[in-house]
């Protein structure tokens, strides 16, 4: 959820923007998923796990009932720890036989609250709590041994979170205590008068990024400054996300006009509708005329209209280069005012680091070629091994750092070649270990000493290229080469001669 009074120069005090978990054309996913063990800062369970439902796969009648009719189930959670309820997490336990069980629970939890010491490759289902799901006045507030939650779900093909109620014993009204919990749980003064708009989860992540907000605000300041020499009269926004840059510029450059490109391809119409709703809501809250904003679905092959500024997003949220953006750069540059128009960001720095990570190895290929039912299968399955891993979280990844971060190349977006290029550099090893992968990220250069690192920004993940396992010792050198072609990257690691 995005619920803040300000976003750079923008006033958001009358808005409440939440995720709609948009999953496709005219449909909504009933839940999201997340690896709770990998959440930065961790999580806290405010109640003991409870069993919502169970299915006996040999009971055909029960399965048909859940598929054709569905059932509503409620479960009550007595609260065992003070806190704020942001979501209800769920997982599954598969009974393989009378004694063997397999759980997708996060580490530290298991059936009936038992401790599960092993981490699995499964994520957990996440059902966010929100005011629309409850009529309780104590939305979000939970108190140990005083509060309880009654959550209702509908099991019909999927598991859908219907509603929840929070109840607190009448004779145990919470008081403000020394840790300030009660004051933090007070309402923000918006009440029910704030306007509710919805966005896909990826757009919420984009809008919640503090680093992105800072860059957008400073960019708007510098670009609209008369001493900068930048003309902001006509701006083309190709970011395909919430127009945080354009909206900031709209506040600082009252005479500017904006053209926003929206992707209406398969499965994207719902997202576009949400983006336009948010644009209209923010514009209204900040007294910005919607007549200044135009939307297009395709870029014309040629046009007489030229733009002073073009905003792009060359890196996908998963952390990799956006190949479609890179391949269209030549056409994009042709829309700019000759010798005066700017494309932002105008440069990309490619940074990388050599790491040892058993976790990445487990994710990318079968590591044991021991016979399974008399057959050796790893050699054949690993033919399909994926060497490029994306959507990684550097901070929570299990790894051993073998080198300092290093910049391997710079990409000039105003003159980018799609031809095959090779760049190599020697990297000093700072710890002994086994080089398994090169993890990489980008730093986007907007000028005016404004940089956005996809390593530091919460709007982006990181990527890694698996390499042949190479034992290394401290103070050794490795030669790292990167090959780029048509917007794609590939790394190769070998010992220096």
C-alpha cells in the first residue's frame, strides 16, 4: 500500500493507493506470494498457525464439492504478540504417507506452530489485510492475549480471502505505553474521506521506492531551473509505470505538456486502467490540468512532433536490461528535438560482483548425479539448466562475497550499439572460496549528479549469471568478460594468466 502525505513535490494527503493483485485481463488474483524468509527486516507472527481446511485426495466427493460449489471457512486466531496486522500468510502441508509430511511453511514455522528448520523453495501465499476487508474500527491493531482475529475464506478452486474481524476484550482497552505502540497505530487523520485507488503490486513497489522519489524530485528541480538550459515544454514518458517523473515535472514546470505511452497488449489493459486512475487522482489532488497529459498506445514510425525530454526505464523490475527498450532506442532518439532533446537516464553503469552461493547453485541445476531409481539424470536435466537468474534480492541472498563490487562497462543510451561487443576486466579476489556466479546491477545516470542504483532501490531486484565453479584464493585475479548484443548480456569468468 502507498499511503503517505507527500511524494516529492506531490500532495498525496487525500489519496490511499493499494495493490489490486492484478493477474490478467478482467481478473484478479485472490492472493499474492512471497518468500517470507527473504523479506528484508524479517517478519513477526502475531498468532499461532491454524488449519484452514484439509483435502483427502482419495475422497472424490469432497474434491468435486470444492471445485464445483466451494465452501466458506472461518478460523479464529487468538493474538499472542502485540503488533500491527499487515497480512495473513498461508502455506500447505502435504502428507506423503502416514508418517512423512512435507511443508511449504517458512523456516521456524510448521504444522500447528511446530518449528520447521529446513528452508524450502516454495513461497507462501499472502492475503493482505485492508480496511475494505473488515468493518472493525480497530483495523490493524492487535494486542497480546486481548485481541483475536476471525478470518473468513472461500475455497473454490482457489483460496480467496473474504473478510476478517478484529475483536478486543471490552475490559482490556489498550493504553499508551512507553514504547509508543498506541500512538503509531493511531489513524493518519484521513479517515474514510480519502480517495481509494488501486495499482498492480509492481507499480506499488515502484511508487514506494524512496530512492526513486528523491531522484524524481531533484530531477524536476534541476530540469525546470532556468539556469539549467533544459526546455521542458514537450515531454515523452515511456516508463510504462506510475508517472512519478512526469508528475513531479508537471508541478515544477507549469507550462509543460506530457505524452504517456501505455502498453495495451495482452493482459495489460487492467494495469493501464489503474495507471490512468492514479494519474487522474494525483493530478486532481495537485490542481494539475489533465489537458496537459495525452496518452498513446503505439509510437508512430515517423512524426513531425518533436520532444524536448524523453523519460525511459531501461531496466526491468526483475533487474535485467529491458531488451525492447534497448532495441527501440534508435527510434526513440529520433523523436527528440535535434541537438537539444534529452533522453533520461542518458547513461547506464554496469556493476558486478563475484560471489560464492550454494543457494544459487541449488536454484540453477541438479548438483548430484547419483542414480535415481537406477538412472543417472543430472547430466540430461542440466542440459536445460538456466544460467541467468533474475529477480534476486542481494541483501537476503545466501552468499559469500569473493570480490569488491566493480564497474565493468558504461552504456551510453544516446549512442548505443546493438552489435556484439566484448569488454574484459581483471578482478581482485578478496576471500578464498568457489566462484559460482557474477551478480550484477545497474546505476542509471540522469545528469546533475543524480544516480539511481538498482542495487539500492527497492523498485528493482538484481540478476546473476552462473559460471563454471572456479576455486579461488585470496589475492588471486580473475578475468571477467561481458558480452553484449542486441540488449542482452552474458558474463564469462576465468583465471587470469
